[in-house]
C-alpha cells in the first residue's frame, strides 16, 4: 500500500482490488456515493487506457497528479468535503500556475484530462442526487456556475470602465477632437500576423559546419494594422545559442551573434503590410536535438504608434546532424512544417506556456532566462510610450 493512491490506480500502477480501499480513505458517508464514485474512476481509467495508452507524456502527468493529489482533491470539491478550494475553477487556476513551473509537462493535455475527470465525477454525483451528500454536490455545481457568471460579468464591466478611462486620458493628452476619436490601443496591435513560407524552387542553402544544426529563416512577414504609410520593421533574434542579453545602461545588444534585421517593405495596401528579408538567412544551434524552439521579436515603428510582437518558432534542422547532407524544407513526403505561436505585447505567462508540436507530439518550452530576456527588450521599447498606453498594453 506504500505509495498507493487514486492517481496510481487511474494510470494502471495499482491493482483493481485496492480501489475500494482507496475510495474509503476519502471519507464518503454513504455507500451509494462510494459505488458511483468507483464506477466513475473505473470508467475514467478504461478511457485513458483505450485512448492514450501510447502517450509518452503519461509518466510526467502521473507524477504531477500524484504530487498534488489531484484525484482526491477533485473528489473533495465535488462532494463538498474538506477541500481548501471552494470551487473546481479555483483549484484548476492553482494547478495552471504550478504547471508553468514544471518545464516538461504538456500543460494542454494535463488540463484537458483534468477537465474530463472533473466532469466524470460531477456526473456521477448527479446520478444519485436524492442522497444528502450528493444533493449538496449538485447544489455546489450550480453555485459554481452562478459565481463564475457573476465574476465574469463584473470583470467585463471593470475592464470596460478601465479602458474608457484610459482612452479618455489618452485622447485628452493627445488633443484629439471629438470627430477624430479612435480606440487608441488598437493602433499598437499587429493583427493577423503570419510568416510566409518560401517556394521550394527559390531556396538556396549554405551549410555551416561550425554548428550541428542549421535552420532556414522564414523570408517574409505579413500583418494588418494602423501604423501609417511607411513604418519601419525590425526583426531581433539570436542566430545561434547565444542568449538575447540586454542592458539598458549599455548598448541594447551585447553580442555579435544577436541579429537586428531591418526588413524591406514589399506591400502596403489597405492597412495590410508585407515585409521581406532581403536575402536567404539561416540560424544555428549546437544543441543535441535537431528540433529548435526560438523567439523572434518584431518591432514596428509607425508614424503615430509602435507595435511589438513575439513569434515563438519551432523548426527542424535542414542539415542532418553530424553530416553534410541537406533536407530541403517544404519538399518531399512528410516534410516538417515550422510551427509558430504569435503574441502581441506578450506577458510572461504567455511566453512560459509549453507548446505541443502536432507533427512530432513533442512538447517545447522556452527557458525562463530566455523569457526574461524577451521581456527586458520589450520593456526597453515601451519606455517611449505614455504611461496610459504602457499600462493598457
């Protein structure tokens, strides 16, 4: 029994004969509650086995659930036992914050399983709502829904009031006339931001044997916005494994291996902008994996506004490691398509979230030090904005 818990049972590490013992340790008062919960737990275990038995992330999620006694805590919340969390939503928010600190967990998959388990247990107690303890649980579910709705409505009202107040201050300071009123914050957003893949026939490659892995940089950036007729666009990134180190007291960039590219405008029609990199460029890594996760910071300097976005790009080396053989991107069968996650004016929690790459099933995560470097560069540019705009962004 040492180390036995409901998480171990669900993930197939504890014998079926121990399930009733583990359920009794929870402290339910009615036998029918126990019977229904046993069935719910058994069904969830069979569901995991049939749908996800080959998933390589199981062990990390199992360890996380065991550490935080996830199954027991959800049961306590649903049956209104002695949980320290009033609602499932409150508990899930706590776990989301903890997941961020665990680099190797597939957060999306972990939270998806969490929601499914919660819904299964919620349904199991509704089926016996004629019993006192189960009645209380059903009432608690309704109460949660009402609290969420009230909280969301209140949050929306507060957000609207804050935005209106910020807009009023901004317009007053900028001297806008009534007929010139524009939602100021929208002038700082790059909408429908995307990178454009090249045609395979136009690609050229030069291998750099100083690095184990060579990656092809996307050739064009496209977005919509309100940055005026001829905004300037810069792309900032590390061309190898060099950190994006930054110091406001010295020069902005402290390494020759940090690239700051000024891109050439190719098109500006009806608030749509396309910028092209003037030549085909590669970036590099000496890390063991041929897959790479890397941030690219875009800075747009317009006539009346500035935009900043971060692209998190997952790419595969076109140079086969430890060889001179090239895999041409975008050609052949089962070629790898780079994956991109995009953020306008990103927050730290956005950049720390793991990325599950769909073609390989691998989970990627930016290191905390890299995230801090990104935020330091963004803060440097934000210093030129008025306080009301900085606070809103």
